[in-house]
């Protein structure tokens, strides 16, 4: 009699991803309540945390110990005798009082994106964005740019999530043959700042809409680079790009549809000298579309957030660049799922 083959297929991956929102919302809630900022000052008991965050006693220890089990908190003792503190990564990246804080993007995920992703099915069936603009409301970007405080918070969020990429690019790209750089859609000026710090011979310009300029100048002054990086106001849809040896765009192309992508790449081409470099920092999707899950999910997020935006693959980048006139392209891996796509004129 034959013995049935042992079943080795395991449902754990399905359950882990299918219930992944449990952990996601637990972390986002902790960030939103500033738990990690509070714990950066000193370790606290559960009762002290309960008082500071105005929590009910019912699920207090389930909440805190879930964060322990997921590796975001450390704990001595248990339940009523426990003392909680931050893990190393949460202490560095999720304490609002540290310049390394990246929680702004997580606050936006909690307060905006989390509920909008509930409409993914509608987006997939209609091809229409699913955020505040879904029912004729204002685009979130119109709201953000109209309010200096919201704009400052948004720029801080975008800067935090891109910081690792900008540092990796400033360290990993060979600037020896170039003298000038212009970062298109430069937001808070952080990419230009890191290039200037790492490559003192480079003259850098950060280019963005007029409401962004004073915030970029504040950031650069705070970093001691107010005289080293030039802030220029303009609209990359209506204005020509400033001339430079290197033109960069960090997470710009994925906001727009194919027609606008082509227009922006062509403007970059026109602003560069022969031998100049166009660099896009994006979550470039691998050509086989199997490995960069984050890039693919970010492209779905562009469905939620924008009328026509999507993330591109490395071959998409090559095609856009060659169509604009660039002669060769290459890819530099950066932090996590991000890469720098480089096109040479």
C-alpha cells in the first residue's frame, strides 16, 4: 500500500499577508500617538504609558506586547511589573525629536492612505484615483500646498522616507566629471544638500514650486549649507529646467502618466550638455516584475493617489531615456527597493 506524500504546501504566507494589516495598523497607531517619542526620553511602565496616552486598561498590554513581539519595543519584566523602551531602529527613526525621524510618511499612511486603500477594488475596476479627489474634492496636494504648516509637514515626511536614498546616491555616484547639479522637484533641498556635503566641488540647485522655496532655504540654513545650495522657484510643467551638468528627480516621474513622463524626461535632456547625466531616484521595478514587490505596491498606491501615475521598470526607464535622445543608461541600487536610473546625453 502506497503512503500518501506528505503535504508540504503551507498557508502561513497567505495568512501573514492577509492579516498583515493587524501589524500595520498597530505600528501606525503607535507612531500617531507618539509612543516612540515618549519612550525615547526614558523607559516607562504600562501604567505610565496608559496615563500619558489616555488608553483604556482592557487591551493595554496586548498593544504594548504586540509591539514587543514585532521588534519595535523592548521590555523588562511582564505586564504590571514590565518596563518598556524603544528598540534601536524605532528610537532612531520614530522619535520626533531626532533629525533622523521618518515617521511623517507613516503618519500620512495612518491618517490618509490606510482608509483609501480600502477602495483599491474600485480603483482597479475604474482606473480612477481613490483619495480625497475621488468625489470631486480637492486634490490632497492642492490642500497641502495652500497651507504652509501642512506643506512643511509633508516635505518633512517625503524627506524622511528618501533620506537613505539621497545619502546612498551622494556617496555612490561618480561626480568627478561634473560641476553643477539641479534637483527638479527638490522639495526640502535634501538631495542637493547631501551631494554638496559629499562632493564639495559641486554647485547644486534645488528647484520646486514657490511655496516650497522658503522651507527649502530653512532646511539648508539649518544644515549650514545656505550659501552652498541655491534655491530656485519654478514649475517643472511650465518652466524650462535650469541648465546643469546633472539633472536629478527623486520620486517625481511616478506621479505622472506616460505623456507627462516623456515631457519631463525631454526637458531634462534639453537642460543638459553633451555628456551630462539625468538621474531618477525611484522604486524601479525589475524587468521580470517578480522581485521588487514594494515598487509594484507603490505603483498601486499611485492608482490610489494620482489620476495617471505609475511606477516604471528599468527597461521602461531605458525606453523613456532613449526616446528623448539619451545614448546610454545604467542602474545604481540605493537603499531598500529604490534605485538610481542614470541616462547619459
